[in-house]
């Protein structure tokens, strides 16, 4: 049984959203609630000490931030699905909020009329998100347009 088959037990895979340095991200729909999420697949993260530490850190941090009050600026974790044998899993899926696009794709989209008010709203939200992270004693080390998710209403 593949990693994706394990995820399919609970989620219907709707499509591919992209790939990052350490995994791929899929658009999924929960079979019972019908809610749509993004599922980040961290494959073979236990193969190296560095990757396993990084995955654990990301997971711990995202869970901590997801449980904080007033978290409206940071993507929340909704589920973690372990893939592999029961006694030795090799991969995991982090199921989190789905957001329509990232800032990079929004800026590059020629069909979007990007106005000053949009830029100010997005900048304000970035600063609020950074303030929220700072209140949790977290420093974001990879702040770039591809990592800033933007809803359709900015």
C-alpha cells in the first residue's frame, strides 16, 4: 500500500498544488466533512537525521501555533497522517488550511488587477503575521513570496 493510499482512506485527492524542497503538496477533501485542505507529504523524512529533526521541528511548531489563541495569520494544522508500517512509518502528511494562492503567483498573474490597496492590505497582514510569530518567540527563516499565502480577498 502506497503512502497516498493511506491518505485516501480519509481524504479524496483533488490535485497537485506543488512541490517544495522537502515534499509535495496536494489539494485534498475530507471524505466525511467535505472540507478542503492542503496536505503536505514529507516522504522518507526518517532517512536522515537532519530531515527527521527538521520535520519534527516543523510539526511541533505548527501544532503550537495552531493551538494559540488569535491565530488568524498563520496556516493551521488539522491532521497528521502517518504512512508506512505501524511500527516504522517512513512518511507523513501534514493536513493544513488550504489557501487559494501564494503571493508570488498572485504578483505574476497578469489577469489580477493588483492595486495599491491590495499591496497595503497584504503588507499589513504580513506584518501582523510576523508580530504573531514574534509573540510566540518564533523567527521565520524562509520568508519569501512563495511562502506567503493570500486568500482571494487579500
